[in-house]
C-alpha cells in the first residue's frame, strides 16, 4: 500500500501524459471525443460505481455540474441495479471501476445499456469486463493496484474525470477560456505537488502515532472536499478497523456533533476554497466541545493552524483540483495508523480486491 501511495506522482503523470498539453491548451481523449456531442447535449449524466470509485464519482458530480452545467447523479451500483431507475435514451452513464470486474457495476451498466444509455467506462484494468461492456471511455493508467485499499487508482480516476470535465466544459462553452487554461496548468502541476506532500510523510507518521488508539474518528469536508472526507473515513476503517464516519461539515450540527468529546479526533479537509470561512467556523464548534482537531490545510494558512491540534499541510492549488492532492495525507494517515496498530494493511480482513459477487 505504501508503495502504491508513493507511486502517485508518477501514476498521475502517466494518466496526464499524451492527453493534457498545458502549453497548447489541449486535452486529447479519443474515447470521449467520439461521444463529445452526446455528452455536451446530455440531459443528465449518471455515475455508477462502488466504494472508493463511488467517491471519485461524487467529486466528479460537483466538478461536472460546476464546469459543464450538466445535471449529474451519482449512484451506488448495487442500488441502481436492483431498483427500477429511469433511464432515457441519450442519458450518459459513466461507470468507474479500478478492477473493471465489480459485479454490481457490471450488471448496472448492462441494464442501463439495454435502456439505450451511452456507457463511458473510467477503468484501470485494460481489457476488463467493464471496459469491454462500455461504448467508450478512458483508461486511468495507474498500473496494477495490488493492495486491497485503493489509493493510486483513486487519484488516477480523479485525474481522468477532471480532464473529462475540463474538456466538455470548454467545448460546451460553460468554462471560460481563461479558467480552462488556468485549470490545465494546475492539473499539470499536480504530480509535483503530490510529491511535495509525500516528502512530508514523517510528520503524518508522527500524527498517526498520537491518534492510533482512538476508538472512533469523524471526517468532515464541504463542497469538492466532502467526498474526500468520505474517502478518508473509508480508508481508515478498511485498514485500521477503527470506526470512522465521513459527513459534510455543515451536517454535523444535525446529529454527529453529539459524538464530540475530548476523545474524538475530528479530521477536517479544510483547504482554501469558497467554503473555507464556513469550514473554519465548523472547526471552532468542534474545538469549543473539546474534540481533537486535525485538518488538511493549505500551506500558509496560519489561522487554521492556530486552532488545530495537528495539521497536514498541502500546497495551494485551485479548489477544483484540490481533492486530488488533499486525499494523499489522509491515505498516509490511515496507512500509518494501520501499521502502528499491527494490522495487515495490504490485505485487511474480510475484504477482497475485486468484488465479483453480489
Ligand atoms: O474495482 P472497483 O473500483 O470497482 O472496486 C470498487 C470497490 O470495491 C473498491 O473501491 C473498494 O471500496 C476498495 N477496497 C476501497 O479501498
């Protein structure tokens, strides 16, 4: 798992390579290009996936709606396949899967296909069942992911989904040329920024030692970072067996805040974005209730640093691109907590790498 976490600057670079040309201002994705008109004119996009891939879909929902002004719904494949979803001809389905063999996702796309939907696969394993069942799509090129907990496949999925959103938004005219160019440059700079975060792993290891005996964790984030809070909580559960929940930060007052006491570490994904002020006020509410406050924050954000017990610092980037970098310290935190507790982080109990059964 550690090897795969540390491969991310390379895997993100490999995913961008041959597609994104920041100097020329172009994104080349043949599979997407082929269905560009249908995507641009889609009434809605439905994203189907499971687990970590579902979290990538949730980040994509926020980005596609923002940049492309297309209605997006994100569905758990296991729910989608058994209910009777409304699929209209011309709906575009994006199926996300690392393995390309997840039974729930595969069956869900087969049934959507029968109803006339266009299926785009965002898949890691070349030639897998989901890639073959899709009309088109884009491979994530993360290389083989062996560890059960998905890390580099997730950031590669986000990279592909961000490129799709940028390309479609620009072609559709909902994303201005200036912002498009700025986001291309930011995406291009992610491998370097991911490497910067990884170089600070010792600091995160020390934080893990400090909190490894906690019984529960709460992860909070808003907007683009809401799904990153969910992913942080899932990763911790999977490999350390500590109970962890992720919530939209503003939702905590509707229930989860009752859990907060001096024993509960609360991890905020609190990088600088349009929600930042509100997130800081959510952090203050946790502090007032004596919760242990941890946060992923932007380099130079001294104010957030001053109210937290511990911080994981990431370099500044555009808020649309930030989830791609913000998840990395949370992967490291889970990894080091799992190791400190003596867990088999590569093969956690009760889990399989590909879930090919219902
Ligand atoms: O291969 P897939 O991306 O379709 O797998 C989906 C989930 O089973 C997977 O993401 C699972 O949640 C991972 N263990 C997460 O780390």
